C-alpha cells in the first residue's frame, strides 16, 4: 500500500485559513492487520493516556479487580482521564476504601479538576485538590491495587525497574506486538513511563479488545474492560468531553480515548476495526476533528450522531464574547 498524505485540518477565521495541522491516522482490522492510513503508519510517537484501556489489563488479569470487589465504574476509571467531578471523586474514594489504598502511595500529584465548575467550587470552598483530582488517579489506583494483591510493595511503582512497570511493559509488548524493553521512553505527566512506538502498533494494541484470536484469559479481561467503558462512559472522562460524548451518543458502537499532545485511540467493536490518530504538532483540536471524521467514515457515528456532536465534530472558532468567527474542518481532498 503506497504511503498517503497526512490529513490536513484547517482552522478558518472568516474565510481565511489561519492555521493548518497535519494528522496521521492508522486503521487496523480485528487481528491487527493494516486496513487504511493517512501519513506514515510507522510514525513514532508516545500514546500517553490514549492506551489506558491496555494499561488496565493487569488489574483484571492478576485477579486484583475481583479481590477488591471492583465495579464496572471502577474499571472504567482505571482507563480514564477523569475531569474531577463529584461522582469521579466519590467512586475513587470508594475504590481506596475497598482496596485499602492510602493517598500517600500515589505519585501522580494533585491538580485542580479539569471540570471547570468542579474546580471553581473547590476554589470557592478554599479546598485544596488531592491526588484523586489528578485525571490519572484511576490508572494509579489500578497499579497500586495490583501490587497489593500480588504481595508487592508499591513504593516506587513509577520507576522503570519496578515490578509494576515490568508488568505493564509485558502487556504492552504483547498487545502492541513490539518489545517495550527496546523502545525509547520518557516520563508521562502523571509520573510513570510512557513509550515511543509507531502509530500502527498503537492501533494494533487496541485491536486486543476485538481480536477473536486472543488467549482466553486475555480475551475475557479485554471484554470486561470494553464492557465497563461502554456501559459507564461518564467515568472515562466526564461531562462536556468528546470521548464520553462519542461513547454515549453512539451507544458504545464507538469507544475512544484521548491522550496529551494530540493522540486518540479507539475501537469499533461491531465494525471490527481499531485505530490510532496523532496530530504532528500535538494539537488536540486537530486530533479531535480527525477522529470525528474517521468515526463517521468507519461507521462508528452515523450522520445524525455526527451532527448531534457538532460542538466537537465541526468545532466553531469563537471570540471572547461567544460569537462564531470561524471553523475547524478537514481540508478538501484529505
């Protein structure tokens, strides 16, 4: 298959194209074979939070989720970049109680909730954010819980040589079909390692959730994670968010997860395809527009659902007064 040009996302102000973004995208089938791409499928990048569903596999496969009687909403939170809303924090607190987790064990660090109303409420009440407000708190809860279940000391779980990270590398190596002990890595915003891998391998990893050839134990774990995210989309992010809105509006026919620096990964179970998207310049607005287009083209969203999500799929450019002064769109011919 000949290499294609990247998708071009245009940002218009009036009738003038003020900015352009290049976006790479890769689509694979249920067994991970390349189906379609824009740009170069071997484009090297870091998936960041877009592969949290894969990082949640050890929580299920180790037996930790069952040991601590975790519910589907907790499993969804393990895959989440949550917005720090009241129900997110309540569910995380419940998880801490179930598993006996301590706030001092978390290395992700506190930040104000991404949800603006929740952040404003904390400020009004002179409350300081805790580590549970960190958007990655669910992933860290999963890592710590798995360590405790396996009888490991979670101290230093963010370190490259800790057993928790070795376990994650093994899972990512198996699902993405690339040896994570031999790829470059850096430190993610929440403090744990994140790895540089080709975009195609990210899409291959996501095919784990629909691959009929997976080993029985992994297939069961993957199906449990997929069910949790599809049935509890609020917990994957929250109110006024593209990922949650797509899962809700499509009634789970499309499952997507974003990551920092313009990354999205997703899976369309009924269509038997998985995909990965990366904006070359890290622009989230471009990655979101490209993902929306891809979902429409692949059948993850129909025309009416796409239009119902127009706030995200055909994003307007506004001024500070709220007037629409432009638009973000896919360039003609992309």
